[in-house]
C-alpha cells in the first residue's frame, strides 16, 4: 500500500486553558480548590518565605552556622540518611516476602506494616522510648552488651526507621507484585541461575521504586518530631534534632531563627521532592512506568 | 440489498464541522446528511474522526466550527441532556452499582417529576425493553454478572428507554469476540427493522459496515470520502482510499487513451478512463478481477509464488517483476504449484483521476 | 545460595515431592527471609504497640479507668473530637471538589496543582505549625488584624483546627484523584445523554462509584487529624484543660513522669489506630477494585 503524502490539515494551534467538556461544575470546583489551597497551604507557606527573605541568605546562613543549629541539622540529616537506608533494605525484604511468599498470617503482617502511618507519633514516641529505655524490654538486653539505645542518636535512628519503614515497603510492593512471571521463566529457560535472574532481570526495574521509597523515608525522617523527641534525650550537640530546635526557638519568641531553620528544612524537602520526580521521570523513560 | 426507506427526509445534518485536538485536525469542514429511519454506518480507520463526529452529534464534544441540525433546527448549542439522543458507548459505560433494571430506567428516573412516568409505567417499559433485548430474567442482575454481549444489549436498552430521536453507537461490537459479534449484528439489524429508529454507528470493520448499513459513510483523516449504499461504495468507489479500505486491491501500471485503459497494449474490458485522462495511470484491481489464462493471451505474465485455499476459493500470489506480488482469487479449483508460469487477464478495475 | 543449581535445571525434580518452580527461591531461603521480615516487624512495630497497652494496664484496670475521670483528660478528648469534626469534613468537601476538577477535566497546569495539593505531606509537622504562627502572631502577616479585632487564633481552637487541616489536607484528594481518573468520564456522559443534570449525575453515578475510596480516605484523614502532634503542639500553647488535644495531653503526662496515665491516654489513640488499620485492611481486601491502585498513602 502506498503511503499517503497528503499533508495533514492543520488548524492554527489555539491555546486553551481547559479542553471543553460536557461535564459541568469545573468552574466552581476548580475555584473552590484554588481558594482552599491558597488559604490553607499557599498563603501560610508564603508567610514563611516572606519571613525568611527578610533575613536574606546571609541571615539564614548566620543562623545555620550557629554551632547548636549546625549540629542539630547534621544530626537530623545524617541519622535520617542512615535510617532511610536501613528502612529501604528491610522494607524491600518485607515487601518481597509479603508479595512472593505465602505463609499463615500474611495478611495480618501486611496490615501491620501500615502501623506507623496509623499510630499517632506521640504514642509511637513514648512507646519506643519505653521499649528501648535501659529498663525497657529491648533496651535492657542491649544494655547488657553495652549498647545504649534510648537518649542517644541510636534512639533517633530507631524512631526514624520506625516511621520510614512503611514508605519503603509500600513503594516497592506493588511493583514486585506486577513483575511478569514469564520474564523470570524466560530467564530460567535461557539458562540463567536463580541468582542471576534476580540480579539481572528482577531487580533492575525495581531500582527507581526503591530510590523513591528511600527518598520518601528520608524526607519523613528529617521532618519527624513526635516519635523522636521522647526517645532522643534531646541533648544539645548530641541528640537534638532540627525540628525540636524550631520549637525551642519559638518558645523563646525567636521567630526569625525558627523561620531560618524551617526554610533550610523546607529547601531540603523540596530538593527531595524534586529528586523523586526526576527518579520517576527517568523510570518512566527507562522502564515505561513509575 | 436496497433497504433504504421510501422517505428521504433529513433527520440530522452536519454542516462544515471542524474540530482540532491540540494541533491535529480530527474533522475538517465536514458535511453529512442522515436520513430519517436509516441505519448509517460511519466507516474509517482509527483516527479518521468518526467517533468525534458521533460525539459532536450527541453533544458530548464541541466543534470548533460548523453546525449540527436536528430535523432542520440548529442544535449546535443544545446541551446534551436536551438532545434526546441514545448513545451506546464503546465499553458500554453501564452503571456498575445499579441493577440491569435500574440501568435501563435511569433516563426515565432522571426526569423532572412532572415529566416522569409513574413507577408502574417505568416498570412496564423496562419489562418491554428487557423482552426486546431477550434478557427478561435478568432485571435484578448487576453488570458485573453479565457477559460482554449481554452488557451490550443492556446498554442499548438503556439508550432506547428515553425514546431518543437518534440512536448513536460507538464501535458497538468492538469489544466482543467474533461469534457474539455476528449474532449481535444480525440482532441489531432486526431491532432496527422493527423500530425504524434513525441509527448511526461507528465501526472500523468493513464487513460490519457493509452488512449492517443502509448507507455507509467512509471517513479518512477527518474528511468524508464517500457516502452511499453498500453497493454504491463497492461498485463505484469515489477514491483509491475508499477502494483500499473496502478490501484488497493491487495497482497495475496502465495507459489511458481514448476512454480506454490498456495494460501491455491490450484494452481492459469494463474499465472506462475518466474523461480527459490520457497517459500512464494506475489501475486498481481486486483479486477476483484477475483470471488465470494462457500466457500468450494475457495482460500480465508471472510465476506462482504461493497459493492457499480457504472457504472454497484459492488465493494465489503471482510474482510479476519487481515490487509486490499480485494477489489473485480463483474459484475453479485447479491447484497451482509454486514456480508455475501463469498468464493473468484483467476483467475489471478502477482508475481514479 | 544453594538454590541456584536447582533453579538452572528446574525440570529435574530435586526431591521426591513436588518439583520446585524455576521462579522462586529454595525453601530454606524462603523461610529465612520470611523469619527475618517477621522478627524485624515484630521488634520494630508490634512490640511498641503492645507496650502501650501493657503499660497502660500495669497498675490494674481501676487505675486505667481513673485516668479518664480526670477533667483534663476529658477536655483533651472533647477538643480532639471537635477538631476532627471540623477538619475532616472540610477536607472531605475540598477533596471531592479538587478531584472532580482535576480528574474529570483537562486543563493547563494540572500536574502543578496536584503537586501543590500534595505539598503538606512533605512539610515537617513542626514547620506546618510554624507557618501558622508566622501568619497569626502579633508581628505576623495578618496577626495585627486579628489581634485588633480581639480574635484569638493562635493558642486556641482556630489555630489547632487550621494546623490539623494543613497536615491532613491531601488525604481525600490524593485518594480520589487517581480513583476518578481510572473511572474516566464515560458513565457520567452516559447519564447526561440520558437526560440527567450534572448534579444528578454526580449524586447517582459518581458518588456511588467512589464511596469506598471516600470512606477509606476519610478514615485515614481522621486518624491523622486525631493523632497529629508536632503541628498542633506548635500552635496550641499547651494550656491544660483548654488547648490540649489527646496527643498533647499524653506528652504532658509523660513529661510529668505519670507514665501509667500517659500510656492509658495513649491507648485511646492506639486503639483508634488499630480500628483504622482493621477497617482499612477490610476495605483493601474486599473492595480493592474500587480503591485507587496504590491508594495507600
């Protein structure tokens, strides 16, 4: 068959804000959405931006280079990084076991994973402190081998793993469930060992999801407050996290200082968000899905 | 065939419809008349604009330019609710949470109280429609409990319940398997013959359009290529596009002179060159417009490349110089082995200006 | 890993029972991994939860009940219920409106809008509280106005409600948007061709289609609204018996070394979390098809 070379008729591209639709209600729902978004999210966040722009970059830098603030930021970001890494490893393991293996009580275990989502952070905080305190059920055992968990950075780490775990599990779990068994079978028929199949066929497409889960757990850990402060001990320069320092500055009516720390943290969460979007864009190009 | 009704009054007319999505034109200055009571098939490849045309008639999409007339009245600005169209969606769009009876009664229940029939009347009409679609015992089932063909029939009954002035069907059999398609096709034709409902349906399947329609409108790239009875579009295709879309055809180099068309110096019977056309032309030949003959008396000569039999006829691919092999259909039953030299006589074909 | 050799020749039965599939790990590996996963979850997630109840009841049932006779505890419960009763419906209405506009229409800047709606999830709870302090404090952007008119926002109910709305803002919208997008517009269009008005189509077609997703998201939104600590802590001012929600009351009791009472009050929230998880799991098992794929937040 010959390919038609007839030029396709083109209209002058007309820009429309919205494609016409027969469904009603766009104006009112869109307007209401923008109104709520502005009142609840944009204006208050704008207030923070205004406040920190008054400080200027040099003002923010001044606050951040205060030794106590610097060490709090270092602790928040450093420990969160380690915790997110740990949560990703165990999260992957849990997701794999939950989707690939059948064992009694699987559904209950699956439901338990969401516990940190559902349990209020303050409750998680006092419970973790209790469990890992020197006289607590796990803390006492750790004490015997010379490890202090509660009231040290290790305590912060434990709390951050706790709240980060569901993110790590829930981002990879659906993708593991969607892996086409035939691909693994194809790999096996081509003579690959199980280990080679896992490394070369199964794992690579999961990398973006693992990275996304890691970034989410990291961002959550950096900002987390309630589940950490009870177990952390909150010793300045040792186990004091950045969000707590914001609260302290506020109680001292140092709004500028609080705003500066908040701006730094917000900046980091935006970078994380951006990273997640980049990962997903890359994943969509490379693997065709998010 | 000749199923056209004796009253050619126009039920729906579209004039100068243009529509673009983003920058691609979907419809370009499109005109079409739909006669009252006819079953019109909109046939075209995917992306030809046929579904968009159907949705514009229904009031589900809006043209950039042009008008839609219902019985002579401008309906372009009329909201979909007021158009009284029955639309059957490609994937049925049945309401999953409602029973079959509630689905069918939906349009009646949605009316304002003053115009709404009473409960008993609604029940009676739903019962009648269930009889019509042969699903009388299924009133309380849910869509998820029905087969694809049954869902399709419920969707049709739901559209008919509001007594629309036109029934619009978007790829009505697209999602069904072959046997169900055939049954439903016949059944739809029966329903149409019984109700006389003006009906437009969209399809990309030539057989479906040719079997079912009173008239077929062939669309390509947002333009109307031809509209006519199935016989008209098959016997006198208006363009090479229509010809190719309605079935296999091969192109043969030919010379037009004096109203005749010649291949290898021999005139082709039954083919008249369009007035004023002189010189080299392309002759489009259907597989059954070739006859196998003695090479010395033939228009074309070649060797058999392969042949296979299916449904009582033999399809032979004939190698003929460079380019694509000729496809020949033969009914006399003699088998030709690969490599066998044959001559081909052309007994018909089409030339377009 | 010992399973590799067997996997290579999957057709040859390794043992007299069933030949092992080529697409799974050996039994020993499976059991080890499962055991690690379960022990990890038990240690990190289940043990703390159990501790809440054990500690709450450690001085007997009488002491446990007595905690809730305290007027401060009762007022904390009352305040939490009031806050949730305002914040959850607000976000419900917002979520439905936003998802209708976003899922059923095509317009420019849609993905930016979705990102902005999701924003509160990536903001630290403490920062969420802080921004309202900056807006409404006496030196704040609008603070002067409210102070002049004698309207107390911070360290009062309005501030707590606002902070709660902020942290739960995306819940309903982000469940409903993908769900409605999945469902498309064909059913609504069908309703309109049958003569239904837009509102009627929404009530009779859209709403029934999203009901389980709606319930699911309201459940999660409510759990977060009642349990929010960081943001509320910043705006509440911790006035006992007045601006303390349940989580804040837990903190106060804990910091006063009144551990039994702290865990007793915490057990209320833990119970809420368990009920939430239970209903959530039931919804996920029974109505998986009617929730947004990957709708777990």
